[in-house]
């Protein structure tokens, strides 16, 4: 009943909300284009010769260490500066970091480039969440989140053929330069288009809640811990699939460019299905908090079980891509709902901060499991072969996903408004910045 009353008392949704979430969608596409281009360019060819497996794992760790550091403050900065300035700064920083990849020649230099990229890219999701909290009512947020987050899977779809074509035609250095041009173009369009709607401006600019106060809440702590286990699964799919196809199935960059899009097309469907499924059952009368938990449970089980059974069902490259795809589908369906968690629980002025803090877990888990993945492959590929070494990773990441899901379901608590945090903002207490 409370859900229906809330829908009736909220202001009518604005038509421009679809334009704004479209901009967030395009930013997320570009985020993943910059993030994954290095992984595919270094899977085969001249760049592969410079980057052995263990170095590739450590370079991935550099990205996630930066991602973790940035998430500790990026959401807070975006809440402070506002969506327009905060989002623009993030895009400018990560696009420039992507550009300087063209001038790196050693693993250490690439590690520095990936570190800088991680600093900038972490801000995309806090900024996009703040955008959706400003433009969309609660019952539409999972759908809106699914739309903008589908840019991650679409970016992953675009990268293999785009990078294969550009890398083969123009070389890997020119590829990084060309990709940067698209980022600067988005930046110009966003700067002259975005504004915060009047009905959300006051709440979005409310006094900022200090990070330590947010970190004292059960929701933020457990959400962060769950993401330490859930999110690295997606990075296993996106970061390692190119090398997997080269190492196990002996594909070259051209073959990867044609066929490695399949898992990410499957994953992209998860964004839309996961978001719309929740919106659908809310319309059937399921309370919003329960609907979110039902959706993430189904999605998390799909993600974990797909990887656990991978070693037993993979017999061809196509079957491997289907396993990767179903794991990605589960992850994106889960993410379409988890992106809506902060706005369900905390004031809009803290939505970006909470997501950023929770994504410290993403960076920590990503850094840890990227390094472990490289070590596992280097250790066991020489004795057991690459296929067996990757099977260890399939089983490990499947188990990790289920651990993250259990933390979310058993320890995070209900997804309802935190009365203490809302009262803190409403009382007008001036926070101590840190």
C-alpha cells in the first residue's frame, strides 16, 4: 500500500528523463570501450609480446586499486559538485587517461595508465546513479538503471570488432587516440545539455552526509562487502575472455573481433530483463524492497551456477561463450537492481556517495581476484594446461558470486529508507567534511 501511495504523491515524471539516462548510457558505453580496449589489443599481436600473463594480472590490479581509491571519494565529490560538473570531470579524466595509453611501451607504463584510468572511470556509476535519482521515481529506477548500465555490456559488445578493425588497420597506438576522440565529443554534448530538474534540485543539493556516518550503517557496510565478491565475476568475464579464447581455443584477434561479442549481447539482455522484471512485479503489488531482493536472488543464482557448471559443459568455443554470457546476464540483471539500492535507502544527496563507498569493495575484490587469476594461470597452465587452469577460475568465481549473494540476502537488511540518515539531512546539521 505504501508503494502505491508513494507513486501517487510523487511529481509526474519528466519526459526529458529519457534523454538524460540516454547520456548516462552513452557514457557507460565509452567507459567500457576505454576499459576493455587494452585487454583485447594485448590478447594477441605486438602488444601481447609486451604483456605476459602475470604482468597482465598485475596491470589489472593497478586499475582496481585506483578504482578502489577513487570510489572512496568520487561519489562524495559528485554529491558535492552536482551531477553536471561531477560527471563531466570524470569523463574528462578517464578519456585523457585512455589517450595516454598510446604513448606507453612497458608493462610498468601501462600499469600507470591503467591506474589513472581507474581513478577516472570509478565516478561513472555514482554520477549515473545521482542522475537517475534526480530524474526517475522509485518504481522506475531499476529500469532506468538497467538502461544506463546496459552501456557496460554494449561497450563490451562493441569493443572486440572495433578494436580488431582499428588495431589491424591502424595499430594499437592509433586505436587509443581514436577512442579518446569519442569521449571528448560526449563531454561537449553533455556539458551543454544536462541540468538538474527543479523538482529534485533542492533535495539533490541538500547537506552532504559525512562518509564516516554512512559507513556506520549496516546497509553500507554489508553492501560494500557483498560487492567485494559479486563484482569481480564481471571483471573475470570482461577482462579475461580475450586471453581465454587465445590460450584455450587458439583464436587470433580477428576471430575474437567477430565472435567475442556473443557473451556481451547475452549480458546486455540481462540489464533490461533484470530492470523490467522488478518494475513488473512491483506493478503486481510486490513491495519495492522485496521485489529488489527477489530479482537479485534470481540473478545471483544464474551468475554463480553458470560458472560452476562451466568446466563440465564447455566443449567448444561457442559453448564457452554461452557460459560467459549467462554469467554476464546474471551479473547485469543483479546490477540493474543493486544500482537502485542507494536511492531506496539514503537521501538523494548521499546516493552517489553510498555507491562510491560500496564500490570500494568492487576495487578491493577486483584487485585481489585479478592478481590471483594471473597467478593461477601462470602456475597451473604449465603443468595442467590452459584449459584446466581456466576451469579452476570458472569454479572459483562461481563460488565467489554465491558468497556475495548470501552476504546481500542475509546481512544487508531491508531496503527501506534509513530514518536516521533522512532525519540528519532534514535537521540541517552541518557535516564535518573529510
